[in-house]
């Protein structure tokens, strides 16, 4: 059913409430309620029943449960590593290399490029490696979060060995127009789109220019640096509640193996079996094996830390659940179809890749669905692109880049929420400080898609 211009109302409500209140979960819940109120009124149904049915379909979905458990267990892993002083050890080691705030951020950027298999792993691992050192070097947590988030999805889509590449290769190769291009396999097709991944390239390249000061500190990021200069606090008062449990600063017993073995176990298992849940469980078990016999942590304390670390992640998990519910509400309102219908009359082959990027980026930003929206849009956008004679490799890259922008920029995308939680800052503090740079990258990428439409 087409609900008309009112389809946009819940999304606008979410954005306005989030900006005004600086609260993410409440804004998303208001968006969900308003979405189902519209559906209920238009279809003469009970809004409460619609909301309850939708919520339970989300909360009982396998992918949702998997995501919540993975994020919570990573909180458990970091809690036990902190207690064993593993993060102190890695901070001490990196501190010998990184003498300044700039070198710390550059190291974080390089590590983000190296750990490219999965954006969740990338974000959570790099934050664990560098958060303590960045605090010692008086780097605002907002800057660290921006650097880490910028090497999550943007790096994953540029390399054909990541979870993102595997997902999108499969989605695209299902389209008969793509199969007709004549490449040998889904992954071969995806590899040919990589030169057109303009948003991902620009988002990664902007980071070192930001670190070196060539791209200036803007808005909330500038205020974060001023806060550190004046008060010495690396995070705002809004983030105090996320950093209540201070660690013992003594590092005389810190051993780098207490950090490296669990993290290396997680990476190796992920590369072997391709499941972050199994990888994190393996990492926690490896931590128990090397900590408990050496009496770094007692057995009962280890179990308590496991639970406490999971509990510390609950605020982030609540945002993720609300975001997934909002995504479902937007789908039930037929938001993607409505937006695509609005732009379809203005399509020409030259501007089509740019339009595809902007449509997917806007829809992803509104819904927080960095994989779902591209998957829904691909069967519509690709045939339309083929019909108008657009470069399909550029069109596919535009779809992926739209999802990448969502993951990077949307204030309730899973990557944004996980980044802010891993860096120990309020989610909206991360969003406000990062958004100007994601917009800069999106503007440059749009120009590049437009130019490529005329050149290729």
C-alpha cells in the first residue's frame, strides 16, 4: 500500500527528536510508534497489535539474537582482558611506538586497514587495542571513534575477502542483468566494482588528512579537542556513566600475551569458521585457560566479569534492538519503494550511479539498515539501470557505497552504536562529531559518481 508523503513522517520524527534530545533509543521508539499508528489508521487495524507483532518478529529473529549475543559477549571479553591488565600491556607496547596523539590515531587507522575481515571485529578489536593509549595521549574519544568507524565498513567493501564482499557479491549475482555481464563468478563480478567504490575510498583517505590537521576540526569534534585542552577530559560528561568502573592503573604485572592470545584466537577462529559468535566464545575460553591457572583472575571472579561485561553492553544493545524495530517499521511503510518511485522519473544513464548512491544512502540513513536496504533496492535499481543504459559496475558500487554510508554515518546503525560503546562514549557524541566528515566524504563521492557516469 502507498501511504504517500506521510511515509516520510516517522523518519523525520526520529531525526528531529534525536537531534533535539540527544537521545537515540527514545527517538527510535517514537519513530516505530508513529509508523504503526499510520499503518493502523490507513488499514483500520489495532496499532498495539501491529507493534507487538512487529517487535516480537524482530526480537525472536535469529540474526537479531546473534547480533545481541555477539555484542554482549565482546563486552564480556573486554571485561576479563581489562581485569588481567591485557589492555595495559598493549597500551604499553604501542606507547613505545606512538609518542603523540597523532601517531596513536594513525596507528589505529593502519590497524583498521589490516584487520579487514569483518567490520564488527575491526571496530571492537581496534578500540580494545588503542582506547587506553589514546587516553594517555589525551586524544578525545570522539576522534578515536571516528577513526575506528571509518575503517570498519569502508575497508570491508574495498577488499574481496570480507563478510561485506561475500554478502554483496551474492546479492548482485542473483540479478540476471549482472550475470549477463559475463564474469566468471559472483566474486569476480564484485572485484570489478571495487574501482568504483568512491565513498569507501574517500572515507578512508579523509582520515589521515583529519589526523594531520589538513582537514580541520569541525563542530562537535572541534569542541571535543577544546574540552581536552581546557579540562584534560577525553570524554564528555554525557559519557561519564559509561566509564564509571575505573581500572587499577598499575601495570607492573601487565603481559602482552594476556591481550594477544584471546584477540588472536578470536581472529583466527573467525577466519577459519566465519562465525563471530564462535570466535568470541573461543576467545573467552582461551582467556580463561591462560588467566585462571596463572591466578591472574580467580574462577569465580572470571564468571562475575563475564556477566558484568555483558551487562555493561545493555545500553548499546537497547539501541540496536530499537534500530532493528525501526528498520522493520520503515519496511512495513514501504519507504524504499516510495523513495525510489519519487526519483525514477528523473533518471538518465549519466547521473544514474550518483542517484543510486544517494537513494540507498538516504534510505540507509533513515532506516539504519546497511545491508537490508541495499538488498531490497538492488532488484529495483539494477534492472532500471540496465534499462536506461547506465554502467552497471558503477551502479553496483553505488549501492554498496550507499550501504557503507549508512553503516558509517547513521546514528543508529549497528556499526555506529558498537563503535561508541566500544570507545566508551555516548552514542550521540560520536554521531555529532563524526557526521561532518561523513558528509564531506559523501559529497565528494557523489561528484565522483557523477563524473564516472559521464566518463564510463
